[in-house]
C-alpha cells in the first residue's frame, strides 16, 4: 500500500482536501500545480509569508552551527528573543523591562499551560476564563477553554476553572465576589478567534485590569493569535493601553517555526523557580533565530502597513453583497455572512484560488500573512466575491 495521509496519520484532523508542495510570498502551490492566495497563513502563523530571505538565511545559519542544546545551557538566540519581547512589552519603560521575564515553549497551548501553573503558584485556586474562549487542547489549556464540545470527551479536567460571559464586566465582578481571596487569575483573549473573531467590547480590558488590581488577581491575556503584529500593534492589548501581568503568545512569533512564550512581569515573573517547570525544546535556537528575524521586521513602519492593509481589506470585503458584517482588527478579520455557508465556502475555496477558514457556520476568518500587499488585497476581494456568490 502506498503511504498517504489516511493510512499513516491518526484521524483527528480528517483528511485535508489539499496537498501543498511549495509556497512563496503570500501564495501556496498544491500538488496539481495550482497557486492559491493564502488568506489564512497557517492559522495566523506565517507572519512574513513564505520564503522570506532573511528568515531563511537565519535558520540556515543557525542549523549549521547547532540546532539544539536544551535549557541545560545558555544560547544567544534565546536571550536575544527574550530581550526583544521584553522590549516590545515594556515599550520603553526601563523599570518595567527590568522586572519582566520570559518562559519559552513550543506552542500556544504550552504557553497557556505555563500561565495556568503561574496562577496555581500564587497559592490561590480559582481561575476565571471566558465562555467561548479558546486557549489550547492540552489538559490545562483545555480546562480554561470555554467550549464544552471540545472539553466534554476529556473530562474530568483540572479543577478550579470557572467561566464568565465574555465582555460582561458586571457578571465577572459578581463571579469574583463569590470568593475574591481565592481567585488566582482572570484569562481572556483580546479577540476571540476560534469562536468567530469576536473583539472584546470597548473598555472591557481596562475594567478587568482594574478588577484584578482591586483583588490582587493575575490578569492573563492570551495573545497567541492576536499578538506579534496581527492586529496592527505588536500586542493587541496595547490598543487598549492596559498592562497585563501575564501574556501568552505563539503562532506568528516564529514566522512558521514552532515557538511559544509566556511573558510575565512583577510578582508573576518570579513565581517559577528552578525545577518548577520546563520543556526540552523550549527556546530552541533555530526557532529563536527565526523569531529574532520576525521581531526585527516588525518595526513601526511594518506595523503601520499592517494597519493600513487591514483597514483596506476590511473596507473592501464589507462591500461584498454576501457579507453582512466585518469583525476584528488589523489583519485578523471575521466576515459574518448573510447565510450560514462559511464551511461550504471553505470547501470550494480551492476552486477560486484562495485559502480561508470557517470558525463558525456563518463566519469566514481571514488572517493572511502580514506582508500582504494592496494589490493582493484587490485580488483577494475579486476571488472571495466570486466564491461567496457561488455558495450563496
């Protein structure tokens, strides 16, 4: 029997319809030689697109030196990327930078596992997470994921997690008040990506920050999908001018290579001690070499371009007759369709030369490479328009 996806891999993903063999810039190429405009970027991962010269060169150079040493030893790439993330988080505040530390891992789920453990190390039990939120599929991150269909088969999950209505600060205040002295952390996403690209209401993050300050609670912001320039600022919480205690990130940080990070400041930064947590591949030098390039590329001019093209894409796609509403920010958009045909659109997208995703029956998610150009936005609109008409 010839090896293929179906007879070699477990069935947790089903069998993908497309087999990709090449990619460049914002385009992927399938095994039939067809080129597709990628408006998903590996689910917000390929921040610099495909084949970015500086990233390719940095990875090659690091592999030729050493690909792995473990955290039993220091290596410069991991130090450089940690310093770069602290600099982006502190935004020029030297005192804040001095009290901020980073833990590296390999994925967003692992970053949220680290945040879960930090919360436990406060000595408190309760973690409050949002209904419909998504934080990963490991047991700890799944425990904080407010989607019962994803949780049910794996229960009992780690205890102590309670759920609040996303965006409802009065509900959250009431929940905290049930046992404020035993509430360790409140976790949220600035935009709920896996539920349909739903942004937090204006002022909600600031209200949560105030609530956490009142009761000595860690404020954890999951920036796995929204971070690393995706919304037009390096971190999405920076739009709201709030400062979390803990930030988790992954996806776009490695530009296609697997890397996650949990960043903490103040007392949260000192909760892990030697031996309290770890991972063999966390801070892998090759992944960090790629992340260092991503950090260097995402300067102010680059982020301004993300905002500009995100606004252009949102404006243009809102004019399509099949689109009822556009949600999100920057280059993380949810297109709410007038009919629940999003999954049909995903199934037919290859016929129209685009790659998209459907987190809900009536929502198409767009998270293209951050390097997408205005001309490629025009092409996206033309192809999406024809696709949506075909499935409506």
